C-alpha cells in the first residue's frame, strides 16, 4: 500500500508558512538592516522635490497633449481643475495666458 502524506490544513499553514522577514523585493525586514548607499529606500517622487514652476510646466505639457486642440476657454477650465487637484492656486490672468500658450493662440 502506498503511503500518502497529507497536505497541511489551513490552520497548519500559519505555523509552517514563511514569515514576513523571509520575503524580499520591497518587504520590510525585521532585522533592522540599513539600506546600501546606492539603494532606493524611499519613493522616487519623495526624493526629488519639485518647485511650483516645474509643476506648472508639467500640467501645461499634459494639458496640451490631452486638450490642446480645444478652445482656449475649455483649456483654461481644464487647467483650473488640474491646478486645483495639485493644490496650486493661479490667478485668472496666468490661467488665460497658459491656456493661450497651450492652444497656440
């Protein structure tokens, strides 16, 4: 007769399974090991602060790609919404100037 080994039951898995410290690839290790100097240990966006003008330029580029063929009024509406989404308040004159830049007018 062939002897069969039984698979662990779900209740057994917790006792025999891997611990979080056994994992790699982004897992936090319990051993408190320091990262290497060339190792990224924080999100890239947090390591490269961006000033407001760079953020404005990025919104303008993205808006041009998304709605650059629309009317300046529509582009201005999109710009207002996107700047509000990222927490930047720009005056109406600046919004209109950026909309004109995006539309090529």
